[in-house]
């Protein structure tokens, strides 16, 4: 199986790293193209993949093709490759907000196997969260191949396409919200006298451990919150202030704004 990438930016190289780390592919089985020479040289140096001269070369050779360019670049790329794709090639798009119908129209074909997905930046450390949907041409066997690849850099879950904008809001964009939360906690620690580097370490580890506790125990987040809140204690005092400041409402409103924006990209 030959895996191709059109676009070799951060997300593409995160996927590359996962494929190689999990030994789903070997460097000689991966080809890629990017309009930036520096990106191609970096991918060649770091991952030993084969760089080709244009999008057409990737499309012709790949059994699985990642469209890993920005959403605004897709309308330029899709018409260049549509006629060169084998109908058995699994085409995987990671572009936010671009529907399967958009991809089919841009490629000028409705006989292709199209998988649309939305990964997030924790894929860079193989802890990504990816929503996945596909068109009717994708068989169960094709989907198994796609899910194995997408699972190489974190967790991948199938969702109806109508929920892909929700995936953007709760997963694709949410690392930014989490980083803001970590930074804010660290700022408070610095204000209270802790060195900055140590404050980031404590804050980030608290978020990492809390997320792992929720995922591994399967407990409701409210139950886990209650476990930390002793009667008359320090934690419930902090929770009170967060509630007074509209913490949860702000998170809900921000996520819904992100979802709405994704619908109109």
C-alpha cells in the first residue's frame, strides 16, 4: 500500500509520525508533495519519505491519498488531481468545513472513495482526536483501512457528516481553549509566587491527569468534580467563583460559535 500526501505541514507530518511509529507504513511506501520546498525537504529529512514534483504524481501513485492542505487551497488542488485518481484510491481530506459533496464537486467525480476527517493538533504527540465520515463508495474494508491509519496518531471515531462541524468545535479547535485554561492557571500561580516554568508543568499535568482519569474510569465529569470538592474546602470555593463568572456558559457559547463558524467556512 502506498500512502500519499498533498500538503506536508504540521498535521500531515503528525500523521506521518504516527504511521511510522506504529509501523503501519514504511518510509519507502510514503510519497508527498508540498508547494513549499522547505516543507518537502523537512519531511524528507525527518521521515525519509519520497518527495515528488507535483500533486498529479501523488494522485497517480497513491492507494490512500491525504488531502492535507488548508481549506482555502482545496479549490485550487482538487481540479488538478481529479482525472488522475484511480477509483479504488481512498481519498482522505483533513480540511475543516469542507463537505464530501464539496470534495466530489471539486474533483469532478462521484465514483471516488472519499473519507472526510477532522483531526486536532495533539496528533503531533500521537494523542489526537479525529472525527471521521465517508461517502457511499467507501466499503467496510476501505473504512477499516482508513480507521487503522487515522488511529495511528490518537483516537478516531466515526460520526455522521452532519456532526462534523460539532467535531470541529469540541475537538478540532478545543486545544486552543485548553491551552488558554492552562495559561490562565499558570498566570495565577505566577502571581502567587511560583516560577513560570513550574507553573506550566503543574497546570498542564493537572489537565492531562484529569482527562486520563475521566477516560479510564468512565465516570461522569460531575462525579469526578464532586470527588475533589470537600465540604467547606478550597476546591468548592474555586468552583463557586467559576460559576459566578459564567465559566460553563462561556465555554458552551464559545464552542457553539466555533461550530457555527465551521458551517460557514
